[in-house]
């Protein structure tokens, strides 16, 4: 069985950002998440893949 779904607060701690930032990102469809009973949840693997994509985007932006 996989790891339990992360909450908004879990993701905020993991990314070292405010929970409001997590809400803003997921509502803009920038961060992968899903709702369970009206509450946002996240899979750690999805968040890790999102981080890697963000790193690649930033490297391209910088011309690396």
C-alpha cells in the first residue's frame, strides 16, 4: 500500500510555503491534487514529480 495522502498543511510544510500558497497553486491547476469529501489531498509522488518539472522549467528559463 502506498503512502497516505498528504493534506494542504503537509504539502505546505514539505514545500516550505504557506498553506495559502498551496491553495492558490492547486486552484490554478499548477499543483496536482484531488478532493476527498471537499478537502484537497495530494500524493507525495505527484508532488515530487511536480518539483522535478518546476526545476526543469527554471533551468530552461535560465538557459542552463
